């Protein structure tokens, strides 16, 4: 028989009691934390409505997902259609020119869409959405039906997974060619461009990987490695002959052939790294200029000879530094988005683009393109060169309240991404059409392909110089000296100064 003394029993009891209290404290604290995270979007939305200026909506963080899952009773009775049909007929086209009432008076249509990669569409992040509606099996068919309804000549898509999304869309989009580029590292998603094969032919392309432009930052070395990329594609497009008989103008080879450059990109999401989006935009324009100069002699002699479409998810609001740089050609040194990384000096894109790039949605004052309970705003754009292209009409979103009838935000039953698609119709300017152009390259008219021509995609310093963005190459003067500053910025890499 084991005899336990009174003192030993007391110590043992105290230890057991402390362990039980500690366990209960941890359990209660964890449950309270999960409850707070689950209600955070609703509380944030309520504060914004009350006008709390200290509450600033943030873009969501793909790497930080709250473990919240709010189930609703109506989900059990919700009928999920086998053949989704998004109500695209409710979205209206808005004419850019009031005098232009001819819906068929455009040359080509560009569709821009961030479709929300399946790897990001989790019930923890989109807890307000029925989990069945987040499955790619449903979302993929719904997104496909929406894209088909717009019948775009060029379709620029972001957050595309190779197998689940790109291969699926490529198979289902009959009559379209497509090209996919995966992000440098991380999740298996990237960018793709589709084009109507009866209207356009891919001539040359390049994938710009921003990671490869980073050179020895002086501080915070991981700050610039974001895995973002951009696709630069040059197409030969059949110009529609508006004077031809009805039914013949859309036939291949029925009109002139023009070159057009279509760029698709997805900039970094984090609002706390707003200067990085400026650097990525600057790097994109510098490499775009050198790519066109090295491969198309007519561009070197006359930059207006090749129209430019720049489409993508820029994760930047219209008043951001990145948008100011794209639209005006320079970003002032005292812009709030410059932060404290570049000693408040102005940055400028190459002078070939300065003042030439406009947003197609300026006529609608840049409506929202992304909507979740914590954020709504315009972060997706279709930019174009205004000296050789003009906007005919744009696809307007519905009122914000129309998207909230089925839940607290996007995605929902009708719309399967947290972004809405945007689209714009363009015409070639008269001066552009009057100059008949044949395709001219510095090499044979072969499409660059990673598998067949790997050496052509490794842009060394001898072919295309890399971009440096530091204080030594920045412009100390005002934006009026953009041309001088742009010529300085051509021989560099993204770095911290």
C-alpha cells in the first residue's frame, strides 16, 4: 500500500489545478480570437459606413487568410445551376463619344479579367460565400460563359492556374489562340492572353519577370522579390474594312494588316509597398520600349507606328503613384506612394510613352472593379496609346448594390470572381489607318517560344538592358524634365537606394 503524505498530496493537487486552469484559459482565448476574426469584415464595413476615417480598407493579403467560416441557413436550400449563366445582359455599354451611335464601328475589343485563382478561393477568406460556389467546377463554367458573352478579340486574364484554368479555357474557347506564363515562384498561377485567330496572329512575345531585375538592395533584400511578371505580345491584326459589303468585313485578310502590342500584367498587391508598384510600372515601360526598338525597326523611327494596349490588375487606385506615372509619364517625388525609399526624387518612363497613355475608363471616372466586404475600388485597367487608338465604348459595371443582393461581396452565385471583368472597344485613328504597314522584324517572323528558342527569352544585357531605379538615375527636377530622366533610367536594375 502506497502512503502519500499530506504535503505531497497538496503539491500534486496544486499542479493539477494549475494545468487545468491553463488549459481552460488557452481554449477560451482561442475561441474568442476565432470569433473576432470571423466578425472582422462586418465590423470593418460598419465602421466605414459610420465614417470612421481611422479605418482604412486594405487590399486582401493572399498569404494571410483568416480561419473564419460563417455558414448560412439559406445555403442548404440554394439551387446551384448545372449550366451557369451570368447576367451579363444587365451590364451596359457606354459610348465614349455621344455622336457615335453605331455599335459596330469599332476595330477590336479588349477584355480584362482577374478570375481569382482556385488556390486563393478558400472558404476562410470568402466566408460570406457559399462554399459550393467557390469550387472551380462551378466558377470555371460561370467565368467561361461570361468571357464568351463579350466576344473579345483580345482577352487578358490574371490569376490563371495552368491545368485547371488555362487548359480548360483554351479547350472551350473555340477559335482562339492562347499563351500562358507562370509566375516566377510560389503558387501555380500566372497570366494568359487569348486572341481570335481569325483576327490576329501572334508575331513576337516576351515575358518580363520582375524578380530578375532586382540587384543587391541595400536594405530589406526580400522586399522586391514578389514573383510578379508581365507578358508583352505583338500581334498582326486584320483591319476591318468598313467600306466593304456587309458580312465580308470580318473575313480574314479582308483588309489591311497592322501591328499591335498587347501587354498583360499583375502588379504586387500590398498597399504598404506602394513604391514597389511604381518601380514595377517603370521597369515594364523601359523593357517594353527596348523590346519594340530591338525587334521592330519602324517603331524606332516612329513610336506611334505600333499601337499599345496595357491591360491588367495593377492593384493601384486611380490617384496612386503607379497610375500617375503611367498617365503623365512621371511621378512626382513628393507623392505619398514614394514612401521613403527614393529620397523624394521624381521618376519618369521613357519619353516615347510620356503623355501617350490613357485609361479607357476615364469616361466613367474609373468605377470600382474589385469588391469584398473590406474593400471596393478601381484596381483593374485597360490603358491604350492615345495617338493611334481611340476608345469607342466601354463596359460599365452595375450599381454596387446590385452585386450585394446575393451576399456580402464577390464572388457570389452570378459572378465568380472578387473582380469584375472590364472591356473596351477601340478604333485605329485615321492617321494610323492611312499608313499601310507590313510586318517587319529584325529577324524572321517567328514566334518566340520557351521550348523551341530558350536562348531568345533570356534577355542579356547585350540585347535588352535591365532597369535600375535608384537615386542616381532619378530626376531631381520637376516632371517637365521627363525626357532627360527617361534616358538616364535605361541602364539599370530594380534596387533600393
